[in-house]
């Protein structure tokens, strides 16, 4: 592996907190880029929301947009986020940006490593309290997203689904796209929200939904034990 390809060399190191104006909090910092399964920030665990979705769906962009900052790295190239990034918000909770699943061109070795990291995160002892599952608002429901949604349901992880890149969906197609996605991903406990990191559409609502769930989990305590991990193999 050349230096250019080395995922560790591409990943930013832990950083100082930056002040933000976000519905989620007032300050954010990258606390840990985790490259190994089970690697977690030190100290007492905080409530956490994990951001999941296919490669290039817009996870890092949405995280930046919701937090009103540019802490997470965004790229045209799928597979850019190559570690699990733990961001600490207000010393109150963590937002966890994950590598994407389902990108066929990512080297098999990397794909398996990411799958292992994500699977451990979702099935380990202290699992995230809330999941933000991103699906591409421009596409039909994807098999790998169904599989992740099902896993999260079985694991009992409260989930908010966001349909990304909504600015790129023509208004004439919006009703049909949202209906098709809602049939698969939405129910009374699992809201589906079309969002755009470009225009900011629905981001304040998304921020509030996440915060409400995080506060709820803090009151209720830790999530119940997890079942077996999701299949990260792409459909
Ligand atoms: N039009 C549009 N493009 C977006 C939006 N959000 C992200 N993108 C673009 O989608 C591409 C991928 O964005 P990222 O945020 O890096 O996606 P990711 O899911 O973190 O990607 P990986 O970390 O590689 O899995 C970039 O070119 C972004 O500019 C959006 O709301 N609208
Ligand atoms: Mg990313």
C-alpha cells in the first residue's frame, strides 16, 4: 500500500473544539478517528448518534450542515471517510460519522475492514443510542439500505431516516420519490425526512428530531443488548 492509499494518513487527527450555531449544540470537536474495531473515546460513554448510509450518500456533508461547521471531510470520491469519526458535541453527546457501505469499487480489503468496524459499533457492548440512516433521495430504495434499516429495527436502535440530496430531485418527481422511500423506510416510530445539505432544507427539523431522541435516551439509560450484526455485503 502506498502512502497515498494509506487510510490512516488521509484521516484528520483529533482536533480542538470549534464554536458552532447548530440546533444540536454550541461546540464540536473531532475526538477520535477510530481505525480499529472496538476503539472508542476514553472516559465515561456519552449518548451518541451514528450516521450511516451508502458511500457518497452525503453523510459527512449532512453532519457538517447540521452542525453548521466543516469538521467532516467531504469528497466527490466515494469511500472518502475511511475511519469511524467520533465528534463530541458540547461535551454532552457524540455524533459518529461512519465509512459508507455498498460501494462496489472500494477495494475488498477496505470494504471488509469498514464492515467489521461498523458491525462492531452496532453490536458492541455500548451501542449508539440513535441512528441517522441516510438514503439517496434521488434513487429508488436500495437493497443495502433495506438491510441496514432492518438490522437497526431488530437491534431496537431508534432511527431517523433522511433522504439526501433533495435539492437534486425535480419538484415533479418529489412526491413519487418520497412515497416510494416512505413505503420501505418510514413508520410511526421512524420518521423519514427529505433533506438537502446544499440548501439546508429540513435541517432544523432534523436537528430537533435527533436531539429529542438523544435526550430521551439519556433519560431512559443505555440501549438494550444487540442481536447479530447486519450484512454489510453490497447487493
Ligand atoms: N446536490 C447535493 N449534493 C450533495 C449533498 N450532500 C452531499 N452532496 C455531494 O455528495 C458527494 C459526497 O458527499 P459526502 O458528504 O462526502 O458523502 P459521504 O456519504 O460522507 O461519502 P463517504 O464518506 O465516501 O461514504 C459530494 O460531492 C457532496 O458535495 C446535497 O445535499 N445535495
Ligand atoms: Mg463521509
